[in-house]
């Protein structure tokens, strides 16, 4: 006879960057049900944005998530630009792509390091973060900050790249690629990693679509879903195809992120080589009026911004749906049937960011 036990997983655990709790119903060593407990870090950012001047909200949007801060500011600025009918200079759009993909590189490298640490691969963890430091150095050189840049603004960018820095960036991207290719093989071929990930936490293509999975979680289940395919910003002017794997397990989700690092480096190089001449900012004026949706691809997946404005300088409504929020239902589908020892790896495989999810 099997006895059911409820085991609290979290809110404090090494695989959680911020607190969340999963109540795991376990029979022997098998998980049969997972019930999430949310609400530990609700920060009231959406309400705060409705009380601020809409220009000041750029800095608030950046702080929804530190790791993805630049794409948050780009998405918010794009909403305001649509409402004000501001045309962003082409050079600024290409610079936005560069720093957006740099955010993807350092986010995935951070996650790959934590992923390696979950298996006890401490050396691989340090090597991933060593390579990540080079991408942070690029962000600091081009924007002034290592994580939160505050360079994206309504109408364009605050800071430009001169020709010497553009050439230096192209060279540095090639060196990051070389360093990363030297350490990426274990994520594909190491026996211990494959033993802990292949066939673990499987999410089928049908379940990924019906449960609304986004980002690498969706693409690892064989669905080529990527918001960048919509062609926002300059993505329509560069060569881009989403990274897709068919396994739907933890191993496939890891492989997608490894390959996306290389894909992001390709996009950065293309943008830098095709960087147009001209201004980096368009001056704007006028009052906000109307409502707008904007979708962009974060490192963790599709993000949705909704902004509604009246005739003053504050917003009537500010709403965000982040990718972690969308990936929690698929996570609850992955867990039943797994061994209790596999729970940390499965949870980590969606790259959870709870502060993003709760805002």
C-alpha cells in the first residue's frame, strides 16, 4: 500500500531565485500532484506605474526583472511610441536589438551556470559565468551599467556606439562565441547530465500548445513559436530562425538555450555589421490617449504589455504578462509522475523568475 505525503518544496530552495512554494503530493518517491503557492513577492509595480509620470515609468519597467531589464524598457517605450505616433530612428532600433540580444546571452549563460550547479558540476558553473562576464562587460562599455542599462528611452536610445566601439563589439562577440563553444559540449553529451535530464519532465507538443507554454519551454517541445518572428523592431531585416528541439524534456530545454546563445551572438553581429548611420533619438511631444498591446520575446519567452492612457501624463492602466507566469501551468503538467529527486531539475528547466511573475 502506498501512502500519500504532502511535501513543501520552497519557498526557500537553491533552485528558486525568489520564493515560491510547490506543495508536492508524493506516493513513495513519485510525485502525483503539484499545487503552487504564489504571492510571496508581490511588489505592486503595476499600480505604481499608474501613479507615475509616463516617462518615469521607463525606469520602473526596467526593474520588473533585472536580468531582462533592457527588453522590459524596450517593450514599454514601444507602447508609448505607438500612442504618441513617434517614429524611432533606424540606428536606434538596431542598437536596441544589440542590447536585447546581449540580455538574452547573459540571461541564458546565467541559467546554464545554475543548471550545471544543480548537477554538482561546479567547474562548469564557473565557466558559464566566466563567459557571461564578457557579455556584461560589453553592456557596461556600451550602456554604462552591467545589468540595468537605462539607455532605452521614448523615441530611441540615450547612448550611441562610435565606430571604434562597434568594431570592438564585433571582435568581442566572436571571442565570446569561441569561449562558449569550448564549454558547451557537456550540456549535449555528458553522461551524467543526460542521465538527469533525458526523458525527465516531458512536456508534449500538444500540452505545450494547450497550456500556453512560451519561450524555450515551448520550442523544446517542437513548436517554432517566437515573438521575434513577428518582425518587430529590426528583426525583419536580419536573418533569424527560432531554435527548436523535439524532445520536450529537460535535456531539450537545455539544448534550446545553449543554441540560442549562439543564435543571439549571430544576431548581434548582423546588427552591428548593418548598423545604419543617423540619429539615435526622435524628440516627441503630445498627450497620451488610447490603449496598446505590445509583444516581445524575453529570454524566458513571450512577454505582453498592455498600456491604457487618458489625456494626462499618468497611465489609466498598466498590465504585464511575463513568461514565467505563462510557464507555471506547463510546469505543473511536467511534475506528476516524476521522482522526487528530479523536481529541482524540472523546476529549474523553465528558468523561473518569480518577481517577474508577480510584479
